[in-house]
C-alpha cells in the first residue's frame, strides 16, 4: 500500500525523467505480431507506468502488389501510478488449429482501438475508425456488451465492448469527427 501511495506523489522531475526515458524506447521491434526483445518490452511497460501516458506501435504487411493486406499493433496506456493497459488492434489474428498449434490469419475486418471511460453519470466510449463514413457506423447492444461495426468495401471495423455498468442504450449520444467516434451512454 505504501508503495502505491508513494507512486502517486512523485516529484515532478522524476515524472519528467520517466517521460524522457520513454522517448528513448520508441524503437521497440515488432515482427509478424510477435515481440522481439521481451526485456525491452517489459522496460517500456514499466516506463509507461511511471510516467503515465500512452505508447502506440503499429505495422503493416503488404502484398506483392504493394497494397496493404494486414495491420497490427498495440497501445499501452497508463495514468500516473495506474497499472498499464495493453490493447491490441488490427486485422491479424491468431487462430487455434488444435493440439495447441496456432496460425496467424489476416482477416477482412479490423479491430479498432477503443477506450471506455466511466464518468459520473454516463459511460463514454471513444473508438478510432479512420477511413470510414459516419453513415456506415452501426451500433447494437446485447446485455452489457456494445457491438460496434463500421466500414465499406475497403475498410471494415468490428468490436464487442464490455461496458463496466448498466446503461440506457436508447438514450445514447454520438459524435463522429476526423475518424474518432464518441458514444455517450447514460448510466441506469
């Protein structure tokens, strides 16, 4: 407990040093969705935890024709003193092939980066949906899961989002600007 309290009240210069160290870790390599240099990744997560903030890495796999076939990446977010949250995104998925064997598959549908904020009287969901039109966005609700789908022939996004509390789906407010979708759901 004392360790957590100590982290929340770090002097400003310690926070600034941690943020500077984060900048030096920006060359974290990704190959085919697998991390190389696990020690460096662990160090990166620790620095994000100390400094608070976000680190994103993404890559693309191109076909022989030069068109993008697959997108993969991750985001690590943390507030100062909070535990880091790692979220993957893209359209490259591991598929179970039985007997403990896995295969990587490039799917047509991408999983967007989504943040869920539990506010005083509502839940705010923020999703990154670059390259789609507002008219293509579809929202559905089943139990405590918000289902988000968007896209056209070129780009498709889909994600099931577990909400932290019960909401009134009928009293939702949405805003879509520059590829960022905000959904405000009133708590019950």
